[in-house]
C-alpha cells in the first residue's frame, strides 16, 4: 500500500511541475485569501471598542493570563 501512495504522489508531483504556473496561482490564492480576510477582520475589530478595552482585565481576561 505505501508503494501505491508513493507512486501516486510521484505522478502528482510530475504533473504539478508540468503545470507550475497554475499550481503557483492556486496555492497562492489558497494561502493568501484566508490571510488577507483574517487581516481585514483583525483591522475591523481594532477599529471598535469593546473587544479589548480598559476593563478587559476585570471582565474578559481569564485569571491565568498575564496581567
């Protein structure tokens, strides 16, 4: 069974190398899109009070977090 897995991976890698541009675009979008949306969400959260504020140590932060 491992031989079948290895040979299948080898065939996939050969085809990947043949179509490297499409592979690069797909991998870039798969990695970059969630990163950009996460950054946008973080910036959006930083613009509003409430999720971290002056009273975060009293109300929201658990006792085990560094103060």
